[in-house]
C-alpha cells in the first residue's frame, strides 16, 4: 500500500483535468473518472484508516491504490465543494464571501464538469449539489453536468429526507435516461445515488462511441439527519455499547498498527472541552461511564452512533455495487477513482441535544435524530498534532482545528 501527501483541492483539480487530455476528439485511452464525495465523515471512519465500521470495498480500493495522509478540505459543505469543483479558493468563487455556506459564482470560474465536457467527456452527477439552486447559472445542469439525479425539482438542493423519494428528481435531456420508480418503503437515498450511477453506466455503454465518462457522486451520507435501516444498525449496537472512550483508543491503536500515524508525533486527542459552533457553550466530553446515571442516555447515544456507522456502511456497500459493474463491463482498469470527504465528523449541537431521543420511523427504518454528539465526533479524529493545530490549506473561511467544530479529514483511496 502506498501513501501520498497532498495539500490542496487545486492539485486534485489539476490531476483530473490533466488526465482528461487536451482535445475533444482524442478519446483513445483517456481514463474514465469517478469522483466520490461523502458528507460529514471523519478520516478515521473508514476501515483503511482504523475504523471498526465495515468498509471492505473502500478498503480494497485503498489497498490497491493510494491513501492520502495529508489532504485538507474547506471544513464546511459548500466551501469544500466549491474548491473541489473549480480548483479555486472558496472566497474567490463565493457569491457572498461572508456566508458560511456560500453559493457558487457564475462569472469567474469553470467547474471540472464544464472542463471535461468541453474536452469530450460525458458528464453525470448523482447526489448533493449545495452550491446554489433555483438560480439560472448555478444549477447542476448549468455547470457542466449532462444528466443529474439530485435534490429538488432542479436537482440542485442541499439535501433531503433519506427515505422520501419525492425530495429528489432526475434531469436527463429528452428523457434519455428514464426515471426510476420505487415501490412503497423501498427508497433509500444512498441506494438511489448508486442506482442512478448504474443507470448512467448503462446509458454510457449503449452509446458505444469511445467517449470517456465523468461521474460525480456527492453522497449526502453520513450527514444528519441520521437515518438508516434498523436491521443493519442493530449489528453495530454491541460495538458502540462499549462507549466512546474504548472505541477511540481502539481506533488509535489500529491507526498506529497500520502505519497511518507515528505515535511519537501524534498523540491520542484528550477529550477536553469542545466548542462545536459559535452559538453553543463549551461543553466537556464526559467519560462514558459517567453517563449511566441518566436513564436512557447511553442506549440513545449508542443508537445514534450505530445509525451513523450504518450510513457509512451503506455507502461502502453501494460503492461495491458500482465497482462490480465497472469490472463486469470491462471499464474498471481504465477508470480513475477518487474518494474524499467534504469535512469531518459533525460536532454541531454539542454533546447531546435537549430533545435527544432517537426516533423509530417504522419497524424497519430508524431516524430521525439530528446529530450523534461531540463524544462520538471525537472518534473521527482519534489523534492530535503535537504543537499548534494545523490549518486547512484550502484557504480558511474558518480555521480547521484538530479538535473543534469540524474534525480533520483526509482522502481515502485513489485507485
């Protein structure tokens, strides 16, 4: 397994556009590109970075590819996406540079999709846009994507209910790709993202014209609300019943054993106090065994983390479906796959919220609870820098602290 150090989204943008070639007709041997983005997932939430969460498909890509050990993001949803898609700093391309979640300007940048489409790529997207909606010029299909499954009627929203099919739509010119029909209770957004990616592949293969593809899959998961199938979430309950103190130490030990971090340089982060956002008072992360005094608190927090883990597990299962289809179609060996997170584990809401109990939607489905709490978010980092905290190198709208509102994340595989 190889490791590679990379510090800026702009390098990823240059890498992708360099591979795309310089001519719209020069398709021979140009790679297909699959760019996968997850939302609010910490770097220690994957098995290849020490997690107990089951991610065998992503781990396999990492084993046969490159793992990044120093790769920074914008620490918030839309700033990271703006940099990822344009190769520019978010304050350069934001409509409102003072906004914490700015939309994308239309007059001073091009997106990866626009660039690749101009160079002969067929471009697809399924997932979360979060860079502007209901404004001509800001929508997904205005910014280079030919076929899009996304949030809202214009496919350009920032997320919806994972179980509600009506929150999402497919836009495909002349209905080249037909809309899917989901039976009652069969829709789950993470599944649907890859359902549509598979439809994109079928559409692409039917063209049989030698044109390469660019598929962008910005999953909404594991962003809150925490919503996941009950049967799978139940398999994680016994793991997280050990509490965050035990799980954090176990993750750290695996990271050291895997050679991801040097224990002489990076120590396990003290729980300390965490300020999750500018509006929440500083709260200590309590020792797990002290929570038992409040009836129902520990079981609720265990359920929250089980839901969060299940959402990542479902991403991995679905990527496994997509990789299998790439292999079956003979496209895998000529497809460049990137996997990264827009920011780290979400600490918004503090240790627990006032209305803190999980809610069972049906016999099969769990949700909705807003966050899993800062005690579990600390798992996503599992270590700290010695000395000063690092800043993210995609320039700061806000400073990314190694223990703060958004945990430090890095990319998993390049395959």
